[in-house]
């Protein structure tokens, strides 16, 4: 069985690693080849790769075909449909999934759409019918090294578009909503009970996450603390939680059957326990949202239940393979979810690490061994999925797992169950459960705040990946002690790996894809400068956390020498607070329209300064100079933006912020401009900037537009693009290419930039 599962997984991963979706003929050819091989060699497991390739290709084609018609992007669309998720957030920012109802139109809408309703007039509820006017776009996300792939996530969740509500009207629930969405309504009811009982308390999101899998209910700070402490799995309704519920109901089922036997009923108590456990596990899995970890656990429990009921034994490897097989047959796109690899990786690490023991370890020693094995075994998965590992996870999980599994989770489930039957009593129990969570939260919060709670791992190349995987296998395998120590050293070496070092006199300039905003990272051999950090969002997140910090960590950068905030616009300064909080930033440089004291969380030991024309410094043979602002006071904040000139290896790049015509005229009059190789075009290519004199004075070879995909201002405007083209500049846009990287090296001509989106094509990424 495990050979079939491995083949199925290999076939699925082969499709998902292709630059574009395979043709239908290729998928069928792969399936036929696998069938022929299985028949010729009489080995059923040879069917796995072809079947996995074929199933995943079909699912991929169906998901891509269900995406929004490009002709509808940016248009006001009226539609009627049903809310198919539990809405999250407040009336200021309300997020939910929406399923449009067919209206006979010529252009059908995707089956599922993710919507945000800003300043909603009232709260919508799950399974409710709405009439909305919305603006939509196809699945799109930031495209940067180290960042999350939002487009892959939307494909995995069968979401074909996202957008925001312009206006809407509640119609109410249809009469058959209770029959069409029973699980959804149950989840919504539990979430509503929790919200009414706990309000905005910090524990409310944790209770909702543990009860019905509403992970969006947790705040960004809570997720950060869970991630740094290595306890995020506690909020994922893990297999341990479901197994605990199944064990309780197995005991109850056995007790009920014993009572029935005393009254003359037939049937084995073990069979009653097995059936009760399976039913309870299925119910909890559905309430949890049927995520990959719950699917894996449910398939595992179903496999064990079938074996017990049929009086058969299943090997450990075959049992795990059966679970992988079941999940992939249910959802061939499951490998796109990090939870798939974390869930099965943890179980596989435990099973692999348990081999070679002559006798089973004792309870305490076995528990400690499991923590060490899981921590070490998941290092490759965590490095590939999140780019970091928690150094305190083994310690924190020693007490967090029993605390949540044996105390908090049962308290949450019992409180919710009582609240559905007796509201007042349940509210009191939920209140005390919330108090328990809040009282014990410092056990997670304090270790997460330690400076070395996590270790970021740079983006690994092929050799480093081989070292990491082989080292992990060797450290967990039943080798002699020297072999295991050597494996651990390989793992440590891979975690300390850094990308190729930049030579002296050279610089790497990356204009990150932060949507409609700006963030530029300049790297030299031993120093790093971050110029702006993109926007913040009303949802509470920002591109400093989502884009800039993951990019820096993927480059192996743990210290930023200077963070620059060019001026007082949110699309430039919105993510700076996260960069300062999550990175070791030595100095903060701000434009004259900003005061450094505006960033309240800056430690006093960091240098604070303002950019001034004429100030210059050098790092590793690379020159930096502020060419703006001067002593003139400008009417508009944009014109006071810090403008940075970077010179390396005979090449030059000009980073201009949001300066407009007035500041550009000042720069030309001051005579500080000369032809450069690269210009980050002022103010994203707006019509109020890029004057002819400024363009003629700089005359770059490359004009970079930091713009958002289908932004509402239509930046860059066509007239500005033509002006730079007439000056001989070739254009490149972050909205099209994602992160854009230039290498300024001495003795070499300036090569065309690397565009991350184009260099890393995937079937689900639009060009």
C-alpha cells in the first residue's frame, strides 16, 4: 500500500511542479503507461504515478477553468448568491466566501469567490442569501522570494476570484438552507455562541479555532507567538485533538454497549467503541472545516476502524500509506497545502524515529523522544514551507500539548456543547475556559518573545537541500551514535547556509512586489538597506510582515543596517513597523515630513536620522548618496520624499519615492542628476511626475514601475511610459514580473533584471 501511495504522491507533485498545466493528451498517456506497466510487471503499485498525474491534471484543469473571466476584472458585477463560510472580522472589515447562484448570464462566475465588505451595514451570517454589487479580480498574490503563494492557496481552496463589495442587500436564508448547509450552519452557530460569550477577549479567537477550526479568528500577534514557539499545530485541530475526542466517545460507546448487553442485546463492546469513535471523529472533522490534518486523521481512524471491525491487521507503513492514498484521492491538490506536509511529516518522523528500538521506551522517555523526533523531522518541511524553525518548540510542546489536549480542548468542546443546550450555563463555562486560556497564554507568549526563539533558514539550493534531507534521515535513523551526530551536523550546516556572497564593489537591488506601494532592498557584501516597506491593510496585516521580512530571511539576512521611510504615505511606510519589530534594524532614516518618534516601538539604541541632500556613505565599495530633499520646504508631502542614488561597479540606480514635478524641477536645477542605469520611476508613474527635464537628465536604461496589479489609478499612465521609452529606457513592472532584481557588478555590463514571477512559472500563476 505504501508503494502505491508514494507513487500517487510523486505523480501529483510532478504535475504541480510543472511551469504550466499539462495537456489532456499527456495526462491520459501517463495513465495508460502506468496501467500498461502494472499489467506487464504484475505490480499494482506501478499504477500510482500515472494515476496521481492524471487525477491531479484533471483537478488542476477544473480549478483553472473555474477562474474569473478576465473580461470581468475591474467591472462592477451584480450577483445573487449564498455565503458559504463563517464570516470573519468586524463590520469595518468583514471577510467571507460567497457562492454565486446561476443567473443564465453568458459569462458564468466562479463557483467560490472570496469577498471583503468594508464598512458593512450589518453582519451577514453563514448560509444566507445576498444580492451584491462587487468588483472582482482573478486569483493574484504577491510574487517574491520567501513569500506565501496566495494563488496556489486559492486554487487549493477552489476559489476562482476575490474582490470587495460595493453595495449589497440581505435576502435571508432560503427554506432549504438547513438541508443544503447543515455543517456550515452548525459551525456558524457555535461561532456565534463563542462571540456572544467572549466578545473581543483575546481568548475568543483561540476558542473559535479549537471548536470549529476558524483560524482567521486569531489575531496576527497570536499567530506570530504560536509560530515562534512552534505551537501553531495546537490551533489546527490536529490529529491529537480528534484522536482525543474519538477516544472519549469510544469509551462512552463501550459503556453504553455494556449496559445494552446487560439487558440482553447482542454485539461486541469493541465494535460499539469503534463505531462511536469513528462517528465522533467524523463529526469533529466536519466541524473543524475538513482541513488536511483532519482529513488525514479521519482517514487514519477509518482505516483503523475498518481493520478492527474486519478483524485484520495493517502494518504501520501500509496504514500511513493508506491515509496518504485516501487524502490524495479525496483531494489531488492537497500537496499545495503546507498542512499536508506538516501533518504527514510529523507522523512519518515519529514512525521512522521509532525504528531500531529493541524495547519500547517508558512513558516519559517516549514522550520526550517524540518531541525531539518531531522537532528534528519537520525541519525540512518547515524550511520549505515557512523558511524558519522554532528553537523552543521542543521545550514549549512538552507542556503545551498535554495542557491543550487534556485540559483546554475538552473544556472548549464541553463548554460549547453545554452552551448550545443551556445558553446561560454555557456562557459561564466559556467564560471560565477563556480565563484558563488567558492565564496559561504566557507559557507560550514568553518563550516566543525570546530573541533566539526562531531561526530563519535562507532559500536553499539543490546541494543544501540534499544535505538537509539526508542529515535529517541520518539523525533519525537507527544508525550508531556517530552516524546520528553526523546527520545532526549536516542539518545544522544546512540551516546555517547562506546564498552566494556578493563581491566587494557590487550591489544587488531588488524592487519587491508589494502591490500598490514601494519597497526596495539594497544588498552589499556585508550590509543591507531597506527603502520603504509597502502598505498596511485594514485587515491588520501589512507587507512588512507578508513580503519584506520573508524576503530578507530567504536571503539569509538577519540584520538590516538602515531602514528608510521616504515620506508620510501609507503605501510606503505601512509595513515599516513590522520590519522594525521582526528584524534587527540598526538605524532608521526618515523623510522630513516624518518624525522618528512616530514609530513608537523603536528601541532607543537604534540610530534615528533624517535624509539630507549631500550626505553620503560607502559600504563594501558601494556608494550611497542622498540627492533629495534639500533645504526647500514643499507644499506636498510627496515632494519631500528621500531620493537615494546607489553607485556600484560603474553602474548607478536612482530610487525616487513619490517625488512629483516640483521636486523634480528642484533636482534638475540643483545639478545633482546624471544619466543612470536604473530609475525606480517617481510616484509609480503618475501623471504628476516624470517631467521631461527629469527624464532627460537621468536617461536610464531601465525604468522600474512599482505598481499594483490592476490598480485603481491605472498607474503607470500611458503618457509617462511613452516619455521614458522616448528617453531610451526599457520598462519593467512589479505587477507583471513580481520582485525585480538587478545585479550591479564591477567589470560587467548591466544584465537584464531577474523577474521572479517569470522565472518561477507555475500552472496557477497568471503571467
